[in-house]
């Protein structure tokens, strides 16, 4: 990536990362940062992630001089092989460094002091890969649309997040067809009202699994027989008889013999109630 004619893009920069010499992978479970010793720390320097098209380079540089210490290059689709998270921490990764002259490679440990910085590093690489995938899908859809004469804009939007495998199928799916009504053409829409046919005694069956009419819930509800109303509770009449009559009006006689005669039926209740008022 030293060609001056190429366009470089910096994806991520961090000033202080730790690089470790790590043991070989213990088993299929992945690398464990707990097995890395402080004595095996090789350097603490700057990490730069630089992209040129679909190619990405992770450059480990000396913090004071900026001299290149090691480089981890990878292309589209091989990020999981070049940058692998460890199994026991979110702050450490294993990267595959490569000598640009001899082509030999080795695996080194990469560590961040803060989880937020490690998350930003992973997110920057994932965002670049998603963008490259969208560009590939859009280019493939445009090529397929140009070859087949289909609708290019809709096909490109549909396959933006996909790869090359389904680009041709998506372009065929969104092939432009004129479905508008021509002059003189009409559309007839037949609506089957299941409830009305069931009440009117039509040919549609009112049962749940009936034939052509269907009708759903309304037809089944209309066909349900209505039984007699349930009687009131047994103690309802006794409770109603124990209810007191309404109080007398403020202006003298109430017209209610109970209030006018009093409890003894002699009229003393009316006088007493008048004194209380």
C-alpha cells in the first residue's frame, strides 16, 4: 500500500496497544489471554488500521519513532482469520502478522487497556466489511440489470446488503413489468360476506370448517343458539326488601306513609323528624 496513486482510508487509530508473544492454540476453544505472561510482552506502541478498497492493513508502529514493527494484512472475507478475539476477554485479540518481503506469517497477541477501545476497533473493521459487501452487491446488481434489461434501481436497493451469490436472483425478482390497467380494462372484486350469508340462509355453511363461504368468527357467532337468561341470585329479593326507602323531601309531607306515620304508625315519627331538621 505504498503506491501514491492509491487512495488510503484510516479506519482506526490507537496510541497505546500491547503486543504479546503467545503460545500455540491450546484446543478448539480458542486462545486464552490468561495464559499470556507480562514477560512475553514484546512492545507497547501505536495501532493504525488503514484500508485501500477492500484490502485492510493493521499496522503496529513504534510509539516514539513511528517505525513499522509488524503488519497484519487481509482482504475482503478473511477478517475472522486475520483478527480473532480470544475466548476469555473482550480486550484481547490474536492477529496474523505477515512479512511483506518473505511472505512468512506468525500470530501475535494484541491487547487494549479499555474495553471501549477494543469495541471501537472491532466496530471499525466490521463497518468496513459491511460497506464493501454493499458495494459488491450494488455492482453485481447493476451488472445483472444491464445484462437482462431489468429495473436496476430497485434491484440495487434490494441486494445492497447481500453478496454476489444472490445478486442475479434479486435482479430477476425486481425485473420491470408494466402492470398498469390499459384503457378500457376493468377489475371485478368479489367479496364473500360469511355472516350475512349465514343469517340469510345462503349456500355457505355456518359451521367452523365449512365450505366456500367461510365467514370466520361472525358467521359462527350468528349461528350460535341463544339460550334463556340465567335467573337472579337467590338472595336478591330479600336484599331488595331490606333496602330503606328514600328520605322525605325537605318541605313537609313526603307522601310516604312510613315517614309520615313514624315507626309506631302514630305520627310521632314525623314530628320527631321535623324537630331534627
